[in-house]
């Protein structure tokens, strides 16, 4: 028997997601502060007094969950489908980073519990001079 179950929100919602590719969230500015680094390192079980700044600290600056209306109209909730961080320039304490999340793609898949939408978002973290420091590529799942 073939499973013909459609998304709980139908193909119209998936079509709307496809049309939304290129959507961007509002730009935001964050600063890599000592207190954030200390808390982040503590959460990882690392030396709280260390000063090396892992690129993954930018996860604290992500717009999560994305506020894109088309995504919110598809399914019921968010699941993290994975993250990748590309380091172009290591961050340092005191760095100010400007970021903006962009919706770059969507794919629909059948899962055990029904149809899922796999959404890809890219967030570039840039220094004040425009230099790309970190690129985050995240997959988020709506079901």
C-alpha cells in the first residue's frame, strides 16, 4: 500500500515556502562579550576563563526560530535538522557582528509521522568593515 498522505497544511503551504526562498529576517547586531563567552564555555564544560572564541558562539546570535510567515503556516513545530559553521575569520572578544538570516531552500519529504518540510537558512556574521567572519547554515524541520 502506498502512503498518499499530504502535508497537514497541503501543497499550497509548500508552494508558499518555495515562493518565499530569498526571504530575509531583520538585520541584527551583537557583540562577543566576556560574560557571554564565560557562560557559553561553562555550558560546554570548558574552562570558563578561557578567551578563545569558538565560531559556534554565533548560535547564540541566531534568529531562532525563524519568524518567516510561510514557515509558520506549514506544520506545527520546529525541529533542528542540523547546523554547519564555516569560519572565515576567527572571532575575538569585543567583536561586533552584524547578521541577517536568509531562507535559501526547502525540500519536502515523507517521514514516519507524515510529510515534513526541510528548510535551509543561511546567516552571515560580518564585522563592521564588511568582512565575513562566520557563515551558519542551518536546516530546520517543520511537520
